[in-house]
C-alpha cells in the first residue's frame, strides 16, 4: 500500500468551529469547481442516497460519509488508498473487531467530547438553555471529555 495521500478534504472539526458536526456537513460545489454542482446534487438525490446508506456509528462518521457523497475525491491515488483501506479492514477480522469496539465506545461518549470542545461555561449564576451551555466552570465536562480521548488510545 502506498503512503497516505495528502488530504483533499477540509477537516470537519475546524479550530474555528462553534458546534459539533451536523448533517449536512458539506454542500455541493459551484458549477465548474467540483465533481458535483448543485443541479447534479439535486438530480441524483444525494440526500436520499445518504439516508439509505448511512449506517455510521458516530455523528462524525455520518458527517464524513455525507461529505464524501457531496464532494467525491477527484484524485485517483486517493480513491485507491481509500479502497485499499477498506479491503484491509474487510480482510482482517481482528482489526474489524477492534474498530467496532472503538466506534461503539466513541458513540457512547462522543457527546462528552463535543461538550468539552464546544461547551460554553456559564459559571455559577447561569442556567443552561442549550445542550452546549454548561452550568458551572466545566470541571465535570473536562473530566468526561478528556477521559473519552484517553480511553480511545
């Protein structure tokens, strides 16, 4: 397998993000700029295709799948690298079992991590009106969010 190609996607979790990934996580490109322009996107019913094939375990997995459908790679080497990675997972039961366990854990605690990344701490006087508003100074959120990451490695 060749070394990984450079990323041709914009990272879903950006440093300037203010909330966890949402679906849709990407949109079709402008005419002439991408593989799928807006008209093609509507004609081939990408949203309906996504709804039919999305079996991702995590929110970020769904966001990555959606981005892959709306902004397909144009670099043949990158596509081959993705296909080789899928074949490797299919052919290695232990690797697949380990990934399934990791994704199950990630699904259970993904919200804790997003709380750490995107939470707004209200101090002692605030009352949360949104799931990402956190009463207090965030100590419990810090413990949960960092524990999630530490348990993944």
